[in-house]
C-alpha cells in the first residue's frame, strides 16, 4: 500500500478507538489533530485535556498504537500528545534546528509518547519551499459564490499565455469545481512514488475532485483535510513549475486556517464582489492571512459590472438610424452610453475596501455571461474567447501578479534555465 492508502486505513482504524471520558471515538471527540504517513511510518498527534491522568494517557496511547500497528503497511507508529496551548510541532522544529547546526548533538528518536512539548503560541506556518516551484499563489475568498474558482482557473491560464509554466492545485474541499471548469475528469497516475498531475491547456492540474465520486458530500474533519493537502503539495510532482496557483476553500474556519498554515504561500489574492456583504467577508479573509503571516497581494473585484451581450448589435442599429434621424439616433446613443456598464452588485466597493484595508487593488473582472458559458463547457473564457474584455481583465491580473511576485533570476519561463531553488 502507498502512503495515501495507509493514511486512509489509519484514520478508519482510529475511528474505532474510544475516548473513555466522552464515550465517543477519538475523532468525534476532536482529540485527533494530525495524521502523517511517510514511507510507512505513522506520526499521530492527539490533543488531550490538561487534567487527563497519567494512567489514562498511557492507556489511550497504547490503544491508539495498537489500532494503527494492525493496519497493513504500517512499519512504525509515533504517538505525540499535547494539551491546549502547547505546540505539537515543537519537537519537529527542534529537530530541524539541530539538523541545520553541525555542532548540535543528534536527538534520540521517540517511539511512543514523546511527552508534553515546549509551550509555543501557535503552530508554525510552513516555510519549506516546494521543490521545483518558483512561486506559490493562493486564491481565496471570505465567502462562497464570488467566483473564486473561476478567477483561479483563468488566472492560471492567463499566466500560461504570458509564457510561464503553470500548475493549478484545487483544494476547495467543499466543492472542487476545477475539473468541471476545465472539462477534465480523470484519475492521476503515480510514478516513482509521486502523483503525476494531469495536463490540460498546457497547465498542470491536481484537484480533490479527481478522487471523489460525483455528487458525493464531503464530510472531512480538519486533521484529515490537512493530511490530504500536505500530500497534494509534497507528494505531487510539481517540479518545473513557475507559478503554482492554489484554489483555496472559501471562508475562514478551522479547516481554512489549517490549510493556510500548511501551504508555503508567496502571496494571497482575495476575491470579492462589490456587494457590501461580500466585502465584509473579504476583509475577514484578508485578516486571516495577515494573522498567519502570509503576504496578501491584494483584492480582485469579480462581477464588477454587467456586460450586456446585445450592446454591439444595438450600437450597429443606432449607426443605421443616424442616417435617417440623427436626433433620435443621438438620444438612443446617449442611453446606450449611460447604461454601457450596469453595476448590479454596487460600484467601486472592492477598490474602496482595498484602500480601507491598506492593501493593493488588483483589478476588475466584468460579469459576462460568456464567462459562465465557457466555464460550464469546460473551456474557460481565456481559451474560448481570447479577445474578450473578460480575457483582457484576466491577462491584466496575471501581469499584476507576476510583477508583484517575479520569479527568481534564472528561474523558468522558457526564457532561461530553470532553477530548482527558491527563496524562503
């Protein structure tokens, strides 16, 4: 069994381990914080009550270890327990720090129960760069329904049109829509113990949707989601990618915080509409990234104004009318100009909110029926209508992102030799 299947089997086994204090499984009792599997070695982190007795800890530790050791493919089990306020990642941090220092003595590895870890304010943000990836850009939103995935897909395609090598990772666990937007629904292959991303329209693609059945509800707790996302980042072959665009889940709940801490993000783009309700949630999303020490590149306003599909035809009719009744044609033309842009969700809200939050405003994306139609057909607007106003807007956004987070000198755009090194 590979590590992904082992992890799934381990989680199933842990669902049968009971928390004696509540009578629930340790998953339903929210004791399970993280499950990591590497080459058959399983690391489990449990968040236990501070008043749990020593004997109860030992019993729980043994029950967890016994359940996991019975899973096929498991070679070793490490159970780490911590309480509220402690940092379960402190031991790994200390080991990493020692490994970077030649003079530091080697630390003995722990088998079961490493004991309480040194107290830290919060788990660290992932800082190790992804091998072979130039820049990692997260596309997020404070709420659903603002077109975040559409922006992520078309941004990735626009960057590719600018000559960059692009990857797109869809980790929107509540509704992965990238497979639909790109018209692809296949299963990725595994090569040399790494998942090989699919390719479509010259971008590399990985989505949770490839591993889920159609119409299946997603009922995953934070530790499971975090483990899957880590695997999609670390065990997928992203090498040779200039920009990796990550379609994040909407909102700012516990799952989103865990995901943001796992992803080594170079910058985040917050998508909103001009409506007041969306702007409130966008502000929450932006503050979440600031709290996690992730640089926010700015706000992009989607559905800024409505593009009326009949405007070009009506303009042509006005020109015909001008030869017969110039005064009437002028009146029609004035109305057309006045209503050339209909601001259905409000006007200028995204730019005003960016100014209030002291972040950059990255641009407007118009509300165009062609964008919806192109996404439903699996051929996004940047591909389907390369000369459309919406495509121009996405290309402008891609240029802004590339300017804000340029690649390291010598890294790849096809214009030089790609470097697998990236600044931390």
